C-alpha cells in the first residue's frame, strides 16, 4: 500500500443502500476484508460493501473508531466493547454479527456472539424460543425423545410453564 | 427466525460461549438446532472418587452423548481424588472412540482395564500421570492408539521400558520417571526405545524430553538415532 506521508489516509465505504461513509484507513483495516483490499491497492475509490446496510455500517464504523482509539490495553478494549454492545437489541446484534462476519472482524464477531450467548444463558428452552422467535418444528414425541437423550443437561435449569 | 438463519460459523461462535451443557441443550430448540452443538470442542475434566459415585455416572452420561456425534474435538481428563490404586477408569471411557485427548491421573490400568479398550483411531494426545502400570499393559495400551502424536508419561510406577516404535505419528514424547524416593527397585532403570525409521517425506522427528531428577537420572534413550531434539530439562 502506498501510504502518503503526513496526512492520514481516509477510505470511503458504501453500504448496500448507497450511503457513503468516510473512515480513517487505520480504523477501517480492523476489517481484514478491507485491509486486504487496501493491501491489494483496490481501495482507491469507493469501497462497496454489498452485504451491509447503512444503519449497521454506521454502527460498525463507530466501533472501529472507538476501539482503534484505545491503545494496546486489552482490559480497556474489552470494557469499550461491553459498553458499546450493552444497549443493542437482538435484531441489531444479528445485523452486527453478520456484518462482522462479512468484514472479517474477529474481535467484533466474538464480542457480539458472546453477547448473544449471554442472553441464552441459564434460560429454559421455551424462554429461548420465545425470545428469538424460534419455531418448534418437533412433534411432541420427537421433542420428548431429544430431551430424554440429553435429560441430564436440564438439571438445574429454570423451568417455565410451556417447558 | 433470525437466529436460526445465521451462518454456521456465527452459530458455532455463539455456542462456543455457552457452557457445554447449555450448548447441548440447544438441540431441543428446533430441528435445525439438533446437531449444531456437535461441531464444538468438548473438554471434560472429571475426578473419580469411590465415595462419590456421581462423578462416574456423569461420565457415563456424557461419553455416549458425545461419542455418537461427529465431534470436532473431544478431550477427557480423569483423575482420582485419592491415592487409591484400586480405582479403575469406568469402562465407558474405553468406548469413547472419538476421543482425541486423554489424560489419566492416579488410576489403575491393569489387565481388567485393557480388555475393554477399543481402537482409538482419533486419539492424538495421551497423558499418563502418577499411576502404576506394567510394561506389557503399557505396550498393549499404546497399540490401541496408533495415531498418537503426543505421549506424556509421568511418574509411572512399574514401568521400566517404553517402546514407541509402532507410533508412526509420534511428534512429542515427554517422559518423567517415577520419583525414586520410595526406593522402588523395579524402576531404577528405564529404557526408552525409539525407532530408527522415523523417516517419511514430511519427517521432522519427534521431540523427546526427559527431565532429570535429583541430578541423577537412570533413564537411557536407546536407539536414539533420528530424533530431532533431545532435552534434559
């Protein structure tokens, strides 16, 4: 990559709904996908990100800027990530994790996955189904059989009425 | 629904952050979740104790569950809480065909145990620690783990000779002889036999470590032609 001396390089990212965003190259290359483009010299014009919408991209860029401003201090980075994700609902988290996967940002993907897992922790099957809108396509007999197979994993779990 | 439609790579990442029990429990959510948890790595660490049958029964619950599935990686560590040499690993351990990593500590492995050992085609790491074993049994055990890459043998009473000639995949052999403080005559001298034909196209040779105890070691490496590193730690 031919970085110009003095001025920090800025990249222009385009979401799939045609919103344009400017972001410092140093922050954007947290995404391995973008970093590869920069290294291959194909980041000169506008970088189209076909799998990310504007709302999600704005959020991801906020994260990129926030985390890259923190010096190498894993504790501080972790607490930034926790705070950044603390007020996000599941729909937003799902958009973020898909974007992180597409952009190949392992730290964000890991943090969002952990956050989603946290929601499921210690919850009954019925609660998780309701929370995430998962349709139970087992017949009652099939469900009973799967439960029976893993019966002991249900020890100590909160039960609720439909479970 | 959105969560079930996430790519496998992401779902696996989410399951990774759940406890093992919770990951298995997601199989009840719906059909698409039934086997998602199987791609996780599983690590079990269990202490066996005669007075506490629950730990052995936990093992009996876990192993069949894990063995029936296409586990990515299955690691098991079992030890007994007491220095009772009478404790045998439950037979279910020897049925865990998909096991990749087995650590056995302070348990007895004798003829009774080896009769039940099946061929562990996936086992890559075997760590035997602090137990009594005779050479014949050791040899038989080793023969059931043909693809072993890492073999750690530590503080094993009754073992005088280690032959690893048949372990063609062996990359790392780590051996600490039994502490001689109890003057156990039978393990005064231990010979480790390595093979000469550790030569394949990708040959790097195993690394071989024998930490020296009390400045005086009775361990000899015999036929040590062809190993890549010899460490006296």
